[in-house]
């Protein structure tokens, strides 16, 4: 079958839809962007908009929307048997991206993961995203599926984000899986990848992790977004080591404010990040959660101001659905 370029990848009619690299190029100062999670199943798009509406006053160039794959649970059946069933608790990434594009006329960046996707499904998902006017994707391996203890790729899927980046680059260059587009039709995605200032938890050391990060960039990824960190020095050192390794693309710092005392343990165990002594001691000494949240806000403001001073291109906030706290921080830093 003959597929034409215009049908496959129509031009988007809005000029404010841009690649992340173009947003960075056109900005004369640090900007702020946000990552949101799709709501739990049963949630509505109005819920998403009511979360995002208050953030629009900060004029984010883009909003990232995470992707959550299925997980296995055991459901009790009549007769007392347990059946293993796959459920997705937070579906809707692509629909939310479409909602953001329509409502705010700003870029929405879906996270695209290897886990749960065959190469064909990845290709189809990318064609859908292109039709929606999505200009950027964050290419990730994806979290380990619960309750597995290590990442298991699909039989015909990718084992590492590197392979996903290569597939997207192939599509950008008009190389599709099973048929060529006859008139040179191609995708045109700007590709982001993840970087870890405190190293990815599976990597033997930071140097080897950065070597794999470099492979993602050499394969064609355009920018890096970092895992959250609470000590800016870790970010500055990471950037320096990336530059020494020959990585030249923008490295966007990811920030998440501490909002609850329980996160002093939960964040390190989930995201494999260190909580600095000062932050830990001040938060531990708080008598209630309101005070902990205030400590978290002040810490994030302090981090943000230092990063802005260092002229980072964008401050990327992980809202983890805690938008009010993030809005409070951003309102204080610009
Ligand atoms: P990779 O780049 O594949 O790296 C994984 C590990 O393998 C690293 O230790 C690396 O050093 C090593 N490695 C890399 N390439 C190779 C190779 N070719 N051969 C051997 N080893 C290699 N998860 C989700 O499920 N959904 C999301 O929406 C999501 N969003 C995220 C956003 C950001 C900004 C970040 C930082 C993480 C996000 N994650 C998300 C989590 C992420 O999927 C996990 O951290 C995952 O374990 C690794 O993903 P990666 O893309 O960094 O993997």
C-alpha cells in the first residue's frame, strides 16, 4: 500500500507547538515545565484540567504525561481461588496529551516506554502521536512491572531505552518496520531520555551509566531530563561528567519538593535518591506535616534559585499530583 507523507504526518497548524530543543533555543531565561501523572482509573479529564489550570499562569512550554504499564494482582474468585489478572491503574496518557494540546495550545510530551510494547505497537503508537500533533516524546525503558523483580521486555520489544530511541530515529528518517513510505514519509519527533545524577539503581557506577546515556544521545536523542535530586551539587557534577564524556545536549534538571515526612524514606527507596543531612534533620524535627511541607517548599525554592543562577534551560517539576505545593514554589522563584 502506498502511504503519502502528508497523510501520515500532517503539519500541525499551530506555531507554538515546538520541539523541546526549539523551546530552549528561543528562551532568553530559565523556564518552568511540569510532569503530571494520569489520574487513577475512573478519573476524568476535568480532574486533569483542574490540576493544570493553576499552573498555566507560569507559561510552561510543555507538560509531560507519564505512562504506567499494567501490573499483576491476584483477585479472589468464587470458590476461594485466586486468579492472576493484569490491570492498568493509570491509563490515559495519550488522551490526556490530546486534551492538553486542545485546551492550552501548548506541547504535551507523552512518556513512551519499552515495557509492554512490541516494536509494532510502538510504531503504531508513534504514528497516532504524530497525527495528534505531538512533537516530542520522552523515550524510556519503563519501570519494572509489579510484582516482577527485574525488567522483562516483550518478546518482540525493546530491552533498553537505547533501542527505543533507535526505532524513533529510524521513523524520523523514514525507516518503518515492514514497509517503506513511497515518497519519503517520515516522522519528526524530538526525543528526550532520562539521566540519573545519582546513577540508575541497576548501574554498577555513574561512569558506566553515563556511558550508556551517551549511547542514547549518539543514537539521536535530543535532550536529557534528570531524575529528581535534592542536592544541586549532584546535578552540577553530573552535568560536568556528561560534558566530559562528550554529551552536548541540554540537561534539564528534574525537581520534586518533599511534602510528607514519610517521603524521607519513600523517595530514596522508590527513586534511589539521597536526602541531604540538612533536609533530613530539619524535616525530622518538624512536629506536623504542615511544617514538613513548608520545609520542602523552602528547600525546593533554594534549589530552584541556585539552578536558575546557573542558567539551566528549564526547571522541570515532578508534581506527583501535588500541584498546589509546586505552584507555591514556582510563584516564589520568578
Ligand atoms: P535505560 O536507558 O534502558 O537504562 C536502564 C539501565 O540499563 C541503566 O542502569 C543503564 O545504565 C543500563 N543500560 C542502558 N542501556 C543499556 C544497554 N544498551 N545495555 C546494557 N545496559 C544498559 N517509568 C515509567 O514506567 N513511566 C514513566 O512515565 C517514567 N517517566 C520517567 C521520567 C524521568 C524523567 C525519569 C528519570 C524516569 C522515568 N521513569 C518512568 C522511570 C524509568 O523508566 C526507570 O528509571 C527505568 O528503570 C529506566 O529507564 P531508562 O529509560 O533510564 O532506561
